[in-house]
């Protein structure tokens, strides 16, 4: 019993004259050129105060560091939970170390602010 019947259908290209091919090439080139020009033009807005730019960059970088810390924090919680289930002391130690590292990385900006004063 054959469920899927294979049929041999041949496809043929539609005939295209030389003028149509040339016009299609010009059209594709124009569209790609427009996409390139519009895609690479970026408006840059400069801030008046350079300290504001540095503060914004610092906020962005510390936001990325906080995201990495939260990922490590979640991974540490999962490791501790799995180690408690399997009664593995070395995995439990690694889980608590990952958990502590995640907490420190998550609150790195606050820790630095406390140190600097």
C-alpha cells in the first residue's frame, strides 16, 4: 500500500526576452541600491554635555552586567536545587558559589557606589 504517490512533474521556465531580463536587472539593482542607501543612513544625535553621554553609557553597561548576574543567579538556584535532590555535596558547593557570584555581579553597581561613597 503506497500512501504517498510520486508523480514526475517537470517544471519549465517561462520565456523571457532580452529586454525584460535587462529591465528586471535594472529594477533589482535600483531596489538594492535604495535599500543600501536607506539602510546605512543613520542620524546621530549628539548630547550637549559629555558627562551625560558617559553616564548613559555607564548605565547601559551596568544594565548588561546586571542581566548577566541575574542569569548566573538563576543558574545557581537551579544547581542548588538539583544538588539537594541528588545529595551531591560538590555540586551543592558549586551551586552556592554560582549563587553568590550571581548576587555579587547583579549588585555590582550598588557595591561600587558603597565603596566609592
